[in-house]
C-alpha cells in the first residue's frame, strides 16, 4: 500500500498485501494541514495504517509525534504504538540515510470488528512539537478474507 507519510512533516502508510492507501489532496485550514486517505483492510485483522516520525540527520528522534484520535471508527478500533520503524525520506533530505535502518516512531494500527465488512472511517490529529499539525481522515474499505 502506498500512501500517507508523516515524517518530519509527513506520515507513511507502507505497502502491505492487505492494505492499499491512496493519499488525497493536502490542504491548509487555519495553519493545520488537512488530508484524506483511502485504505483497505481485512475484517478482524490488525492492519498497519500509517506511521509518524520526526528524525534528526543522525536518525535519533527530533521529537516524538503526538497522535490523537479525533473521531474513532464506528466498526473497529485504532491503536498507536511507539516502536522502531523504517522512515521514507525523499532524496536530498538530510535524514535519507535513516531509511535503511529502523528509527524511533509511532505506528498506527486499525482493527475492524470481527466479521464486519464495509466502509469505516476515523480521524487523527498529528502534532510534531515544532509547530506542524496535521488532521487526517482515513477512509477504509473493510473486506472479508
């Protein structure tokens, strides 16, 4: 799945066989970046939906992103886990070497209610501690195995 990447100022939803993210347009509203993502998940299975990070050039955490669930999903749950992740910085970024090793970050996991299939949605607010704030709406198509 390709999609949302929150690194120093972005979130990534990496490629997984059970999920697919299609990032929407990013806009600004009162200084807050607003975006919508579209993803897929298998019913009842814990699915990584994204990850957030803000790294220094030496791959240590500049700040740990703060993620708040603004609107929970109607048919499942979302969990945020502090763990080592692979970043996805663009060519030319001082942190590009961090992409080849795991660094501190926060992963975002969604699990639908067992047996549920259909549409689900949740909203998160990500703050990086240095002024960047992002509101993301995640639309999910939940399918049975």
